[in-house]
C-alpha cells in the first residue's frame, strides 16, 4: 500500500478529509477543526517545533483512493527523558483493513527509528496532553467533548496486533452539576473559610499573571509523575494564548494560600456542541456567525440550550497544600456560576491510572464513568522493552 508524506497541498487536504469519509453516518463523531490540525504541524504556531520535528503521511490505493493517514513526531526534551527514547504517533485513521494499518504504523516507526527513537506512544498529540491524546476503548455511545479523541473501535485491536501494549488508561466521567454530593459541598465550604485561603477567576486583562501562576502550580503538582517535563514560561504563555479565544473565565478557578498559588481547575466550554454540524470544516459564513454569537461568553448558544456542557481539562493542588480540602473547593465553588450560565454538565477528563489521588476525587464526585482512553506503547526491539521494564520495576520497588 503506497504511503507518502503529506507534503503537497493535495496530500494535506486528503489527510484532513479522510475522517469525513470514514465517519460518514456516525452520529457521534465530531471532527476536529482542520485549522487546529494545520496549526499543530505548522512550526510558526506549534512551539514544540523549537525542539522537535514531525511528519504526516497518507496511504492510497493504486487507483488513488485515500484509505489511511498517520503522523509521527518527536519532542526531544520529553523523548530523551525516557531510558528508552520514545517518540509519538498520532492522528491515525484507516479503513477496516489491517494491512493498511500495518503499512502506516511501519512507516511511522521507521521514521522515528531513523531519528534515534527506540519506542513509540500512540495515539498522542504533538503538543500538550490536553487534547488529541489516547485511543478510545470504552464509550462509543456518545460524542466526544472538545479536544477529546474519538475513533473506530477496531483501532485498539490493530495497534495490539502490531505489537503495541497499553501503557496507561485514562478515565473520564460525566458529572451532573446539579447533583453534587453533600460531602463535597461541606468540605469545600469548610476549606474556603480557612484563614489565608482565597480563590479567584482569572482576569483576562492580566492573563500573563495567571498563566505564570498556572505554571507554578503545574510544575509543582505534576513533578512526581513519571517522565514529567516542566512547563516553561514560553510554553505556558503560548498555551494560554492558544486557549484565550475560547475561554470563559468563570470556568477557571485558582486557589491561593497566603497569596501563594496553591491549586487550579481549568475547564472549557464543550465547543463540540457547537462545532458538531461542521464536520471539522466550517465555511466562512459559519466562522463569522460563530464569532458573532460567541460574544458575551457564548450567550447566544447558552440561552438557546445549545451549549450546556463544560470539559474539565485539568485540576491539581500543589503537594504542600493537599489534604486541606482545596480539591473539593476547586471542584465545587465554580459550579453555582456555571449553573447560572446554563452549564448543567461537565466531563471530568481525563485522569490516568497513574494518578490514584485524582481518581479518588473522581470517585468522590459520584460522577458516571463515560469514556476510557488508552495510551499504547510499542518497543522497537525486545532489548529495548527489557531495558524499559527493568527500569519501571526499579521505580516500583523504590
């Protein structure tokens, strides 16, 4: 099966168009916006190119019918933190034919191996893990929330057949904001009354200040996770600037202890409720209409019951401030404002099985498990796998 780099305008268009053919008739598929995917592969817009590289391919039949696509990428600061240098594979789509999947995966593997990689994670993003991360393995009965992957059920089978194995699972839950357990409310209100504790929504006029607060919280709260790569000021400012057009400040909440950034919850409106009819390719009129209607925090959509959900992308509390009830406070205190805006549900996404503390928070909310994604890993040799397994065994024993 010919697999060619997507270097021409025609190949890039084919890469973007393929899912619209594959998911034709699927009532739950929501296409990621073409403009967002193009930006990911644009060195001028994706800061990961400053220390990384990427390539995308399409697979076609001899008659020219596009039947598959894939991308591979390396962000060297992260790849080289692993004992076994590990690149990424993502945006994989193909018809239900394993031979096509095998050709695509082999092409991506060869590209990564040529650049010194000995393993690959799939399916992931060339960027932060807030979007396009993981393979859906449970929860095909409802649309994805904004930024979350949706794929064919046979993709996990194809990856495992090639030799990939589950590296970790990511659980998402659906929460009815009108049914928060009383225990969460009590803990939240008690935590909010502690001396020195304060909370704030970000002021978009001073977004840089809150971006740096976010960086401080993130780099402290997540530093114990395996192969953690700290955010830099440049990366966090680019991340926040990228999110600015879709933010509602009432959906972001910071906790402070004596003025020190202590914790944060970051949620976005589930724009897939708006974007779903576009199939990833809005026309100019749709874009202009959206820009007009999103004024005043998406009031036009909220007042008509079109926008009723949020996606909680991230919540964390710095270790020194944990066990003070701040997790419950961050989870509950923004809810009354959200309900006044007509936001009645939230997807709590995604929490990896490597994070038992946050899984316990999910359990405490009594939210319904809605989706499970998996991040797969493939070692290019038995020796590389053995080296990685020995390292993980040592870490576990310690």
